[in-house]
C-alpha cells in the first residue's frame, strides 16, 4: 500500500532528477556531448545534487555517455528506429 511519505520521497527524487538532467543538458550544450563533455556534465550535475541522489545521477549519466559513445550517437540523442510504412 503506498504511503504519503513514500509518494513525497519519490516526487522529491523525481524533481532532483529533473534538476540534474537540466544541469547536465546545459553543461553538454556548452562543452559538447562527447566523452569529455559528458564527464564534465555528469560531474557538475552530481556535485550540485548532494548525497546519494547526486551519486546516482552522476553514475547514470556516466553510463549513458559511454553507451552513446559506443553506439556512435550523442549521449542525449534518442535512438533512431525505422519502422515499415503502414498503408
């Protein structure tokens, strides 16, 4: 059964995730979305959001950056899929 405090904590986590993502997006807009730009963006976002939430944000952003680099797409790009045309 969901609790009010659990819901409140989740909303705080979500808001801090949005803030970390915004900082990361702004940082990579200036430094680029490559490996170095991703590192700087993740470091900045993780240092602004304190505690374990900041650590989690930096970890996820680092993972996202290396996956983007390995696939040849910018870290903030949405994967492109081709679907057959429906007639």
